[in-house]
């Protein structure tokens, strides 16, 4: 099969690497890809939002299957357009992708179908939002309604922080149109974990649990980022909590989307909080999580191409997972998630036997590999326990050397 992966980050690198293990993958293309992906797939200079260009390329190269990584083309209707063109694609339609594209839609949907989540209200008027915060008190969570690259969520510990977040989103337009509406919700307490699943209509096939570390610095300090590291599985999630998450959250969501005439095909991601009352939904994504994908897919023992084919056919892929732990640490550009410098040369790393590197913000130049984003790469490793995996992953970064322009957390996986 000829396969096209749409996207340019660490998630897409992980997808490409897992596809490359399959005997069913004859040719893998990535659009636009990155410096690391280029070592395995043919990268083509087509922006992920250039849907016309992607369709033309898929037809020209007789692409048999397209897999979409990032959220923006999903909301723009790439799945709808590909299917209209008679091209196979593993991705939700723009109607189904609204689960991620609008926090308000997601909250109303969960309320309608009795899917556990925090109580909320939505606002477009700053004064009304501030009055609600004064009434509710803190801690409280303020979210931009639309897509904000994982950064449009403020967990406000004080009322002043919450009021400032309202000003930033509704008045200063920090997140542009993504923050034209905001959702304010109760701050639920507990440990977070992620649960992704392969979904086709009302068929749901869950993956391993994972845990992401979103704050920029050690001990969960600093601003929210797109994720500074992750590990899988999250072993403190009980079998009972996992079963509840599968039946009362993932399955109910798939069934509800069918009832809403928004049938879901692709990857459904539930960001969950383990509360005293059981798991509750913090957010939905409609694609592989980043960086969770980089630690979950390496543990998948099935042929990845066959899994996607089975799911699209409504057949149980009978997922098998390695009895290991996997952990990854993000190397980021100094200044991220705010302003940072690009074009910094990247040295080679000495990898332990179980180690690997997934590239995110990198590109190949005539002078070699250089940084090209805020999150530059993820150093990962497997091990028989979380501690083993962490030690192996941190060994990958010990040989990196140049930390004048980069940083990483030193506590990924420490509970």
C-alpha cells in the first residue's frame, strides 16, 4: 500500500515509524513532514492545510490510505473532501471533529449524553464571565472555545488569575477567534490520564492509558505547553476505572455521535481526571495525542496498517500490547511556549538499545539537522518498569550536550 501521513510533528514521526514496521506499507509519504520523518518517508512540500494539493498528490501517487495527525485540517474538512474524491482516509469528518474544535459543543454533548465532566458555563461577554467567576470563586478553569494548540486552558488558582484570563481571551484576543467564546468550568481535582481509542462509528477499540506532563518546568511549574513528556501505561488507573472510562465515556461518545448524525471514524482521545467520583472528561481530542502517541504506539505489537484496515472495515483489530513501560521526554527550545530561536544545530545522540528519538520541530539543511520549532524532539525508551524506561530515556539526552538553547524536564514519570 501507498500511505500518506499528513502533519509535521513528533506524533506524525511516531505514526510513520510504526507504519514502516508493516509489510503492508510499500511507500510512505509525509506532508510536509520534518527532518526526522525524512529519514523514513518521502517528505513532500505540501502544507497540511492545502487540502486541494493533498488530494491532487494522493491521486497522482495512487495513495491507498491517508492518516491525518493534526487537528486543524480535520476541522477544515479534510476527511470530507478526501471521501468526496473517492480517497480512503482514516480521520473524522469536520462535523465529528467539532468535539475538539468547540469546547462548548463538547460540554453540551457530554451533558446531553450523561458523560461525566465538570460543571460549566460559556460566555462571549467579559463582564458576564467575570461576574460568574466572582460568584463561583477559585480555583476555576478558563478555556478558549476553539483550537489553541494545547495552550488555551488556564487553571486559575485565584480569582485574579481567572479574571486576567478572561481579559486575555475575550478582550486582548490572545487566541484570536479561538477565544471569541470561552468556557468556564469547575476545577476538578485528581490525577490526569489520557485514553485514546481507534473508533469507527459505534465500534471502539481502546489503547493503553498514558499520562502527559503539560507544564513547562519541573514539579509542574510554569506555563501550560503542548506537552513536555509522557509515559504509558498509567499503572495507577485501576481496572475498574479503565472499564468505566471505556463504557461510560468512550463508548457513550461514539454512540452519541451516531445519534447526532456525526458518526466518528479515526482516533478519539479522552483527557481524563481521576476524581473521588471516578473518571471525568477534561477534554476531547479527535486525533492522536502529542506526546502520548510517541509512548503508546511503540508498545503496540500489531501490524499498524492492518489495525487501521480492520477498524475501517468494522472488524475488531484484536490489539496486543507489549508488557513494558514506555517514557518520553521533550527537548524544547529555550523560551517555549513563548518566543524562541530556530535554526540551532542539533548534535547526534548516543541511544541505548531500547532508546529512540521522535522529531517534532526539526528540519534538514545543507549544514545538517537544525531546530525548527518550540518542541524540538522527544527522547524515548522502553523498559520492564517505569523507572527502567525513565532511566533509559534520560540516557538519550545525556549525550545531547548543547543545552544553551534548549531545555527539558528532569522529572517526567516521577509520581
